[in-house]
C-alpha cells in the first residue's frame, strides 16, 4: 500500500442514507477509507447500497452502526429491541445474549459486521443527557454480566463488538455532542467503578470507542479521545487491550471546541486510535496524515500497526475480499424484522416492566382508568400502542377513579437536556382531573417521576418501542407480572 492508501484506511466516514451524497461517499471509498459508519435506511436499500460500495473498495470496507437497541433503532422495517436499561431491569443474561444474537443476525444480513455496542457506561448521574437508558444500570457488576452476555450472543452471529465510551461517560451532566464534559474523581475511584467494565471485558471485545471527555485523573488537558495518557497508557498499557481503538464521532462539539478537523484526526492517531470516525473533512484529513508522516510528526509504523489491527478485524468478520463482504440482498426480508425477532423483542420487554412503587395498590388496574399522555420532541414513532392496548382490554374510561399518565420522554443528544417540559407534564396531569389513584408510566427516562408530585404508583417501561408499550399495557391489565427490578437508584417523591 502507498502511504496515502495507508492513511486513508484509518479514516471512517459517515453514510447517512436519508440524505446521502453517494457521489461523495463513492469517491471516498475509492480513495481507500477503512470503513463506513452507517445511519438510517430501510430493509430495502441498505444492503444494495453497501454492496455497491464494497464493489468500489480495493480493501473491503468495515461497516459499523449504532445498533444499540437493535437494527430497528436505525433501519426502518428492522427489529427495534428494548433498551439496555430494560435488559438491566430484567437482569437476565439469557435475554442480554438474545439481544446480542438478534442484533448481530440482522446487522450481518444487511452487510454491517461491526456493532458500536454494547454501551458499558454506568448510569451514575441522573442528569446525564447522553447515556440514560442506553446503560444497563448503575451497578458495575450488573453491567459487566449483561454486557458479557450481549457480547457472547453477538459473537455467535459473527459480529464484531465495541465497548463504549471509554473511560466511562456515565457520571457527567453535559452532552459531548455540544461541549467537552469533565469527569471528576480520583483515579482510584474511577478504577473501582467507571473503568471496571473495560477492565473486565477488554479481553472479550473486538474494539473500544474512546469518549470526548476530559478526565482530570488521567489527563487534565486533552479529551480522552485525543489523549495518549488515556488511549495508550491506560487502555493499551494498564488494561492490556490490543484490539481496535476507535474514536467517538470527531464532528461532535466537544472536539470542535478542542481542535480543528484535521488536527483532531492527527491527535487521535497520536493518542493511539486506529480508526478516526467521521471527521468533518475526511479527504483533507487523509492529506494531513500523509503530511504528518512525511514531516516526521507521525511514524509510518504507527499507521502499519493500526492497519494490521483493522485487517485482523476484517478477517474475523469474514471480509477477506469484496465478494465475501457483500450481503445477500434477496435474503434480507426473511431475516431482518422477522416474526422470531419480534417475539424476542416482546420477550425482553415483558421481563423488564418495573414497578418502582405502588403506594395505593393501584396495580394492576382494578377497573377502567382515565388516560392522558405527555409526548415531547424527544419521542418518536407510533406512541399510541399503549393506549390502544389498554382500551382493547377494557381498561380505559372517562369515569375511571384511577388515572394513568403516560410520559414519552427520553435523553436528547445534541440538546443537553434530560428532563421533559414541565408545562407539558402538568398539562397532561390536569387533564385527568381529580382521581383517587394516579399511576405514572415512563416510556424512556426513568427520572421523570420527580415532575409528578402526588403519584401513587410509578412504572418504568424503559423505552417507547411498540413492544415496550404493549408489555406495559399487559402488565397494567394484570396479564403478566411486573418482573423488572430497578437497575438505577431513583429519588421517588
């Protein structure tokens, strides 16, 4: 490989199906980028698009995606799986492995062998605007057990897995999409909690994603993703991780505030990253890497080591050549979003529905209840399944003496906010009028209960998917038990 071809292999670019510039992406693939970070699409267009891109690549592309809650999290028509926190509430290694298998099976069917999952951040801070239900919970031991099971399931289906976001994104109250959060605490405290999942799972993961955080205990100046002290000394040295290291997205606000587009890529490679994920200026960044080697700032052997790790990962994923890297587009519909996988999603959801408290024995519902819902701009998809399922079971009435308040609100990346609009919550609560008992059901952020004083019961469904809504309705109707246990501490009013 020429020096420029080597440089290109360390750069991964985004492919956003809804607004893709396919001419630009094709040009970058022909320039030799190492892989693609896929967003969006449907079960009908992802595989053909990726197959076409693989045909343009001299070295097979390593395609990755944020399928944290199943492939349906991004791809229309695929299976949306319950969140990690739902799995944490179920506290089942069997279900965690099932989530890993289904996610990997659908991803591989589309031509996506690398999962940017599992998230192993501890949900330590209730005001964290970026982790929340993406985490398995706040207990390191539980996170390790369930993440290990997810990894086992995903690997059974030949997917590559990535632990994120190193060295731990859970104990912050700022969004790294916007600013550079700061993680406080001593090195000893961080090793005991935030670093524990990485320390225990490093030998089982294919990759680790570094976070855009300033962790003062390890480097008080640079973001972890651009810090040699964090990436090389801590991750590769102390934790002895020798797999792929990728950065979080280099177009995020935390990095833009720290370095220019090309400088960020160079600093990430100097820190020890093998893959610089979607920088703002990919072509210019490739040129910058070449110039850095020619000037002596970067050693060409550094690029060679990263390329060896990338090629080893591609070999493990079965991407030995462009033909092997292509998906069977004709078989996608038989796998992705199939009935078996939807049943798996329902099984996980039903095991996760959790009663945080029930002070007036309102649950399951004794009779028909009044219903109101609060939906904010963080919620997406069809949010009417819950109401329809309750009505189908004869559990709704304008004359009910119990009120059911559904809150559809979750963390909001790029907004810096975690809490729903209090006015919307209050408006929905007032619409119920005077009721003897008030059951609040959260389909997302579990910390919203502090906005509903007077609630007599609180149920967490951990997400807004159809399966979460149906499972919550079945639990309130008494068809299934409330089996979940809180995986995070809640300050319930």
